[in-house]
């Protein structure tokens, strides 16, 4: 069945002499339109890297000479996966760490993997799980961005990754807004999913 708008516009194959003579061009046009629509849908909505969503990502700003900082975010996986690695072109070392109070002493340790249970949001935040970025190649002033790549492994051993461009700030994006701090540059990246 042909939609009435298509008939009025002459988009029916039998009514449009161009497409009647060139059916391959019509197929190419439809394929290109569907590809463009798919790309728009992915870019225009919160995206998932297969089954992983990353929200509210930010990196703490640094000062000249500072060699380390932290990255923080909320990660939700549709299926149970493990965060097995982190990298950035702006850091020589990027690792997942955990801060934990043991016998009244705050201790930080590297985690080889971080399990993300299906459907549960795991928050990487100051004082808990976080991404430790060391051997920084340049200062990270407030308002700049940092590329981060998160690597995951699912229960079957399949690898996937999420590439992020993370805003640099002195405080978490929502905390700054609550405290009256303007964080306009971070807003477009506050919910970043791939």
C-alpha cells in the first residue's frame, strides 16, 4: 500500500519516470536514507556501547606540575560485564582503583577488574571506586576535556569498549550546579553513552 503523501509527491515507482527507469538508484536512495536515520537515532539519543551506558562522567582538574587526578562516572550494564581496562592519550597510566576504610585507615588499591552487575548502576566517585589517571602529559584545566577509553569483557569473553570525551571540572557536574557554580561546558557531556 502506498501512503497518500508519497502518491501526491510522485514517489510511487509507477508514477515517477525517473525511478521507473532507474530502480537501482531508488534502492540506493532508500539504503542511504535508512543509514542516515540510523546514525541520527544513535547520535540523537543516549547511546549504548552494545550493552553499556556511561553517565555523568567528569575528570577532576589539575594544576601545573600535578601528575595525577581522578575520573568519575556512573556505569550501567544491561548484562553483567567486567571493566577490565582504561586508557587515555593524556595519561601514561590509567587504572581502576578502590578507596576503602580499613581499621580507621583509608587505603587505595588498584583493581584488575570491576564487575558491573546486570541492570545495576556502579558509581565511580571520589572516596570509592574511581579511575586513577597518572603520569599526565599536560595540565587539565577546568573547562577542557579528556579522552578516555573504557574496555569491557562480557561473560562469554567478548571485548567491547566505550570511547568518551570527558569534561574537566573542579567538582562533579551536578554538585557544581547545586553549589551555584556554572559548569556550562560540561553540560553537553554530562550524559555520554556510546
